[in-house]
């Protein structure tokens, strides 16, 4: 199975032309390659002026950007799209809602880890609990009323978490309990709060070809 390794994460951001926040705190530091050198594409021809992309190329890049932000593979992302088509409402909003409600994404948005890849690791190592029960499936779709918590023993090993920052805020559909290191899902994601700079219309066009 293909996977995104640590050494390629910064290259993915450069290829996308901006930060995808794949590496957590490093993306916010001066060590980020985009902060130091700008969004120059990787490879020996990266600094050259790119040719004008085709409509297909634009759609493909939008889809790849969304996949890399959420850290999912092509089959997983396409399945989210197919499921979004069967739901009531706008397909684009449904797709984003499904992506936002993935367990690994909720753990990240809650400030219980530094990045979505860290969230996947915590989940696979059984350090994340859903309603006080261990669940090691990153793609699990959280539901209204679910309470997600971090094992306090592992929290001490991780050190400072994003939720400990005074200015840290979670989306309105999540109710964070900093003391208990837990978060409760109180509603479905609000489309107006999606801040990933994802062009959903282009993704829909790509899969509708």
C-alpha cells in the first residue's frame, strides 16, 4: 500500500504551491521550506516557469491537494465522494463534511495531537477512545454525541499539546474539555468553517468526468 513518508511531506507542500500543514508544528516554524525558499516546486526544473495547466490538470491538482491535507488514499477519497452523492444536500458540502468527520481529523482539530499523521498513529496504537472504548480505525465517522478522548498516560509522553495554548479554538461543532483531554461532537460540521482552501467544485468536476 502506498504511503506518505516523512521525507516527502515538505515536497508535497511545495508541489501544491502552499502549506498543507502535514507536519504539524514544523509547518508553523522557520524550518518550513516554504518559509525559507518559497513554494518552489521540487525537482531540477522546479524553478522554471510552468506551462499553462489544462482543465483536467487543474481539477486533478485540487483533488490531490484535498487528499494530502486529509492524509487519505485515492480509494478512500473516491468512496467519500460516492457516499456524498447518495446524501441529501450539496455534494460538495457532503464531501467536506464526511472528510471533516473522520476520526483522525477530529483528533487533530481538537488539539489532541500536532498533525493528522500524528492522529493516525495515536489511533492505530490504541491511545484514542470513543465513548470510553478503544477504537483504532482512523476513517471512523464520528456522530453527534460521540466523545473522543486521549489516553492521559500517553499525553504525558507527548508533552505540550495544541489545546494547551491560550488562543487555541476548536470548530463550533466540537465541545472541547481541556482538563479531561476530550472533545464531544455536538453537531455536524458547518460548511462555513471549512478553512482548508480546498476547491470542492473542481473535485466534483474531476469525479464527474
